[in-house]
C-alpha cells in the first residue's frame, strides 16, 4: 500500500471489532437460535455451556449472560453511549429510568448512559415452531469529559424513520450523519458527541449486490477518522485494492473511496467521527477520563444503584409473541412503530 492509498490500515475481524476514537467498542452478534421452549428460551439442551457466561457459539448461538433467556441481564454503565442496531430478531430492553422496549427489524436504540444507568437486553425466542435468528450491532460511542455526567437519556429510532440511500445494487442505512442522496439525518441524543456540529459522526450500514459499485464520499470534518468493516461477502475491491477476507479497514476519511463488490452479496458497517482526543480510563462497564473517576463510578453504583431497578427480575422480558414492537418512555408515554 502506498503512502497515498486511502486504506490506512487493516485488521482481521474477531469477536470484538477494533475501533477508533470516538468509538470504544463494536460487536456483531449473529445467533441462529433454535425454536423456543414456550418460556422464551431455547428448546435445546444447555449442557456443555457455561451458563451465565456463554459466548461459545456452540451450534451457532450463545446464551451470553442469560440463564434461561439469551441476552444480557441488568448491568450498569457510566460515561458513554450504546447504539444498538437490530437487523433480525427482537430485543427486550428494560432500564433503571423505567424505560422499556421491544425492538428489531431495523430499529435502533440509542442510550446515553451519562452519569449512570442500569439496563437489560434480553433476546426472547418468540417462535416455538420455527428458528429464532437474531442479528445486531452494539456500538459504544464515548462521551467527552464535560458530558460524562450528563443525565441518562433513552432514544428509539424505528426502522421506517432511518434515512436510507437506494441506488442500483446498493442500499445504505444512515443511523447517524449526513449522506448525499439520503433524507435529512436523525437528531442524536442531546448530550451525544454525535450532536456536536463539528464531530462529523457517521454510522452507516451498506449492502451491495454482486458486482455493485458505490463511492463513499469524503468526510466533511477536519481530523475525522473512518473505519469500514467488511463483514459479509466473499471479496470487496476498495479503491482498487482487493480485500479477500473480512476485515476492519481504516480509511483516509478525507478521500472519496470507490467500492466494487465481488460475485456474492456483501455488507459493510462504517463508523466515523472526529476524535474526542481525551484520556480514556475504562474498567468493564464504566468509561471515564481517570482511574479516580472509575473508582468513583464503582462507589456511586454501590451506593445508589444508579437510581435502582424497578423490575421484578434482573432479566425482564415483555411477553410472548402476541406482544409486538413498542417503546415506553421513562415518563410512561408508549410509542409504536406504526
């Protein structure tokens, strides 16, 4: 690769994908769950799994931290945001604000943890007579030090409202940021780094049919960094360079980059933004600027539980297959996708 080539670096994809400031974490969960057992769990033996800590992908799926229903029971966060993009299946969300949701089918939940929140993300297996596939991205977006103790904020974007660009053989979903040819961007949560006019944050998913071409436009911000994750497909030509394995590609954000797909359908995730450029101190679910702030986060959580847990279970779910998608705001207002 020459010094002027727009691919700055490349890394193979593992379970946790590499990220660039202002992003902290990115994971692609893709589980081929079997039919359910009538109690929202799998109608399959759990033998051989480390229940409560199962990331095995045995038989193509994991229980994660769930014991009866797959998913992530109640756990705290402070100092950053989670962006959850559900591509298949449904997620049951509950949090310490009193917000709840069942969402999926292209919906996105954007949660500002700020000074502290506890939430659960469970993957109910609603169908007892058919498989229950589940696919999602979870992305952690950092908050600058001045906003790490902002009030927590729950935001739901229904799939129908997310701007998209459709071109021959190409579909781009625009969760954050502006893309020429797509509708006006959605408004991020008010305290988000993405809400800053010069942060140049973008979160896009791209689908390319066999042989399709698309040009990523150059970023508009100064100092923006960009990562393109090629995660599905057999090959992808990026600015004339053939990529034959799934990879995280750091691109020169200031350059337009031509993508040319191979002979099978391909998919990519793009994350970009101007770096926050502050020290990062992280321990598990807390991300602050100093170790002293991390210790304070533990102390505060032990003392306050970040507002308590208003649910009767650490792994709450929201009913059987008859309960469709919804979002209930902390104030009690219920929102529906249709």
